[in-house]
C-alpha cells in the first residue's frame, strides 16, 4: 500500500513457531536466573543478543542522522537542489530518533517497575 509516493510498511505477522521459540527463550532465561549464578546459561546468550540488538538500532539511527546532515549540507552548499530528498532524510532521522527515545523511555519505566517489586 502507498500513501502518495511513499510506501507504507506493514510488519509481517508472527508465526506460531516464532511465538513458541520466544516462549522457550523466556522460560530458559527465568530458569537461569533462579537456579544458576556462576554457570553460563541461556540468559547470557540472550543478554548479548539484546545488547547487540540495541547497539544495531542505535547505530542505524546514527546513520540516518548523519545521512540527513549530509543531505542538508548538500542543499545548503548548492551541491544539489534536491530539497525533497533532504527533507525526506531529515524526517526519517527525526522519526527514527523519536522512536528510539520512546523505546528508551519504556525500558527505563520497565526497569523502575522491576526495582519497585518486593522480593
């Protein structure tokens, strides 16, 4: 589907096997937290996977910000007169940054809620 000249992205639906795999990963992580303190368990693999996911997301946002700045500089110096492309790049960067900030806010909120739990 398209709005104007821009395509609209629809994420693919999750299949049952994907949901089952995610559930098994969650069970493995909780088992690692309860029973194991010194042994390497599935929680460590998930932690490195989660941190690499966050690093990738932040680097993608950084790339969009750098691309937007480069497009803006090209328009300002007269190297190109493609104002539309510069505006699209700046809007993509702004949207990606806003999404990243909201994800960070949700993570901080979740962390604070976990810290308020009574053990």
